[in-house]
C-alpha cells in the first residue's frame, strides 16, 4: 500500500513562512536608524557635533574643541544605514565607520595619528 502525501500541509507551512519573512522585513525596515539618530550617536560615542554656520560651511567640534570635517559618505540600504565620516585635528585623524541596524549602530571607527585605535 502506498502512502499519499497531502499538499495542504506544505502550502500551510509555505504560506506562514512567507508571512514570517514579510513581517521580519517590515521590522527591519521600521527599525532602520536615520541621519538624526546617527548625529545623536556620533555626539554620544565620539563627542563630535557638527552644524552649518551662516556662510554655509560645516563647522564641527569634538568635546568643545574645533575639528575639521573632511568627508562623509552615506549608503542607505533597505534595512541598514552605513556611514563613513572623516575628521582631522592637528595631530589626529578620526575615521568613523558605522553600520546602523535595528535602531542602533555598530562602530568600526579608527583614530590615527597617536598610535591608538578605537
């Protein structure tokens, strides 16, 4: 006697699997951090705050001391925010590399110039 495999169970599992993936994707999209969250994180983690002055130049300070902003690259994905910032002082270069996911940031930053890394 041969056993008959019913397709109903497969379809149910497949349907709930697709629904689960859609829900997970929606959660990832909803928790992707934005630029304002990055600026708050940068101020809290590295003490760097930037703003535009009336001459339309970007002015930055690190812990109250002037720091020169050199470049910024932002890659926005469906689920993530990837930021690469570069700042310099007289003796140090701050290369901020971070990936934003689930409303928080993973820090891969490097400080060059005095022999230390973060």
